[in-house]
C-alpha cells in the first residue's frame, strides 16, 4: 500500500484535524484514513513548560516556543493550575509522556476535549 495524497484541514474554531490520507491498495481500490488528533494553540506570548507528568512536581522535559500549537492525545486530572484560560486540574498529553496544563492551551472548553488517558 502506498500513500497517494495527504490533506491537512482546519476547523472553524482554528484547531486542525490531522489530515486525511488517501492510500492506493490496488489500482482500482482506494482507502481513506482520518486521524482524530487535533492541534490547539498555546496562549499568546507564552513559552510553555512541558512536564513529564500532570503537575509541577514533574520535571520539565522541554519548553515550547511562543505561538506553538500542540496535539492533545488524551487528558487526565492532576495538579490544579491557574493560567490565561482559567483554573483547571486538566493536563493535556501532547506526546509520549509529555504533559502541559490545559490552563495554557486554548481548547474552547472548560472540560475534556479528548479521551481520558489510561
């Protein structure tokens, strides 16, 4: 199977759905796969600390630059944090073991926008 085309789309709320890939299985059959991961903007002017777990007691694993957009794979409760988008105990899993407080990520919601991390 080979990928013929990948198309990235943007929703009305500014978040992106990671694209639709069209793959050829045989010359006469085409399959379409859509990933459910969406990207969200980090608060303007913020260099966001990404931590190894859902709280400030976890070490900083990297720092995102101003203007970053992040995927949210799942969310989990953790330490309560106050930020530009309110006070919350939700932490967004943005990579393998990488967490950012939802108080700094614009999701347009005060609740879960992704599944709960297991």
